[in-house]
C-alpha cells in the first residue's frame, strides 16, 4: 500500500471528521427544537456513542416505534463504523430495509463505507451493485477500500467502470487508481491517466500530483516523478517525501540526497527514505554513518540498515547491528524481526532462528502476519517443517503470503503431497485466491510427484482460465520437465513458442535438461545452441552435452565438447558437501 496514498486518505479522513462534527452539531440543534424527542434524538445519539452502551443501542433501535430520517440513519451508521460495532451495524441495516431507505444514496454510501471499514469488501461490492443510485462518494469509498486492502486490480476495474458511468471521477478516486497503477507497475495506464488529468486540469490538485510522483516512482520512472514535482506550484511534506522516495528507490541516490538538502523541513520519513536507498543500492557503511548523524532515528531507520545487510547476504552483521539496536533502547517492531528472520533463513541458522523466535514472543509480535510468515519461512528453509506447520496452524489470521510461504516450504522440502493438499485447502478459503507464486510450487510438486502431464496440465489450465494468471517462465519450466519425463520434448518446444518464451534462457535450459533426461540427442543439440545464443558460453550446456554424448558412447563428440571447453576456458566446478 502506497504511503502517499495512505497519507492522502488520512487527510481526507480528517476533513471528513470535521464535516461530520459540523453536521452532527447542526443535526443536534435541529432535533433539540422539536417538542417530541424519541430514540433518534440528539441526546440519544450522543449517548450511544459511548462504547459501553452498545447493548443498550441494540434494544432501543429495535424497540423504537418511530421512523428515523435518512440523515439520522447516516449518522447512526457512522457511529457503528467508528466504534467498531459490526453486529449493531448489521441490525441497523435491517432497520434501514424496514424503513424503506435502502435506495437512498446517502444511506447506501454510509453502509458501503461500513463494510469497507470492516474489510468485508464482498459485502460492500454486493451492496454497491444493488444500489439504484450512486454518487462519487459511493464509488470512491469502494475504490479506495480495494486499494487499501491490496486488491489493486479490483480497484482499477471499478475506476474504469466509474469512468464509463454518468458520474465524474475526482481527485480522491484518481489518487486511489494511481496508487493501484504504481503497485502493479502499470506505467502505461498511469500515463494515460496523467494525460486525462492534464486535459481536465486536475493536475493542479496537490493530492493528485503527489499520487503521480508516487506512481512514477513505483514504476521505476524517477525522472517523470521529478518533472511532476518541479511543475508543482505548491508542495507539501508529502510531495517532498514522495520525490525523495522515487529517486532513492530507483538508485538515483545523489538526486535523493539533493532533494533532502533542499527540503525546507525534512522529517523522519525523509531521512529514512534516503537511508533505505543507500543501504539497498549504495555503500551500506555510508547508510550507517547517516544513521549516526540523523536527528532522532526511529525503528524504521535501524530496520533499513538491517534489511540492507540481509539483502547483501551479510546476515551475521545484521545480527550484530540488531544487538546494537537493542543496546540503544530502540523499540523493535515486527519489521525488525521479519528482516532478521529472513537473513537467518538464508544461512539456515536454526539456533539463531529459535532465539529470534523467543524474542518475537517476548515482544508480542509472533502472531502478526509479517512475523508469522517470516517464522514459517525460517523454519522451512532450515528443514524443520514440523515447527513450520505448527506455526501455520496457530496463526489467527493468514493472508496469501502466509499460504504461499508454507506451500513453498513443503515444495522445497520435497513434500509434494502436502503441497497439493494445502493448495486444495487454499482454494476453499474465502476472499483468498492462489496467485502465480502458488502455482509455481503446485506445478513443481506435480513434477516431483512424477504426475502425468495431463494431470499437471489441469492445474495449468485452472491457473490460466479460472484465475486469469498469465504464465511465467517458472510455470513453463515445470511443464517442460513433466513432458521430458514422458519423452515428448517436441511438444515442450512447441509450448515455449506458444507462450512467447522463445527469448528466455531459463525455459531453454529446462528443455535441454528434459532432452538429456529422455535421451533425445537431436533436440538436445538444437536446444544447446539456443541457450548458447541467448546466454553465451555456459558450463551447464557443455557439461550436460558432454555427459549425454558419453552416455550414448559418442566419444568423438565427447572429445570435441571437452576441447571446446578447454578452448573457451570453461571449467566444471568440483562438487562439494557441507556435511
């Protein structure tokens, strides 16, 4: 979720709170002048905004004989939304149905917002579809709800529907759509939206300009971000932080530092973006030096350095830095531990992993999604699937990353039956759908289980036709290996061209391996030439071909292959064991 988008939403929420307050005052004054006050009076509404009177709210709303106004119902829905009264809100919806306000656009919009806040986007979408009248607030509520929950394609699809409707999008719907474009890397769609923004003059909105900067930055177009920033007549803190982030995340570190120096009043976010960029792409010791000179660094500042060490494969240094963080009395959060656990997983240091697990329990973050998934990944990569399964079962909430982590763990540990079982279980989970990563593991499990190509192809067709997932090279390689097991490498070659992967060396290497497996010398020679054409001299090709010729007693070809290896100075690395 884009930080810029969240900040824009928070500004909008603050603005809405002020509006709510003024409306509530006005509503209370109107009701106060009436002679007969009932349950829906200002006094009653003010009393039900106290959380401890939730049960009283239930009895009074159902037993009241008077019919509330639409204006009153909107305020009551807001009460339920703000105080987290889900069951009361559901009962209020029943009252709305009885009162005949189900098609009132303001009441309907408030109910859509109610379901969005409780992350019941399916309910919100159903209610949205049933509404006979919608205003731009209704559209914005659901679009932003999808964007905040990470369902970016749904957000964009709804935005496109808005564009085709009689309603006109505004700065908030455009901001949400740009956030989705940035998250999905859809720069061309983002540019189309930018053209429309310029055409209709919405670019002057600071909210929209900030979203454009963020979108271009997420899509790897830092120069475009800089152009939007320089054209802005008015800039706020979000504008500066967005352009700093766009440059820092795209390796333009000098430019990011320049913007930081020009910024009138840099805040903690400004410094953290630069530190994160330097830690990731620059010299990590420079990032450590910046941290030491930074005013009031927070946990995010330290986390950036830890992540930098982990990403460079320097897990032991990340642990030492963690120790310094602890000695400096810096508050450690879930992201601190998830980064450390990732580093520990990469070196399969189970002792350190268990120690870190104890720390997560001590700090009360072991059951969060981020840390829970990192713990499962750590135990999986250390070969301790029993602990990983127990943790997976204990996690109170699981998202797709959690499911993919446990499925991937079993796949890499050779538990193919468990991969298929978990996949079938995932398919039945409400509001979750398998993605491309899920199917990479499922198809790999099919190959490890030596399933027939026909059986594995059912999963492949399910991925493409039912879930609308475009095949990746990793999917193709598993299918090629399966065809190699059945000796049908010509069909595998045809699949490469049909899927448009003829320029991908990964799939050709898979086909070369499959050709060697089934002993098809002719296909192996064609494929070896293709790999060499795409990737240049590769010991993988020479060794495989040399071994294949030896297997078929083609000693002249073996000699020729080894002669080429000597001429091109390609050596076969000696095998080694860590045991």
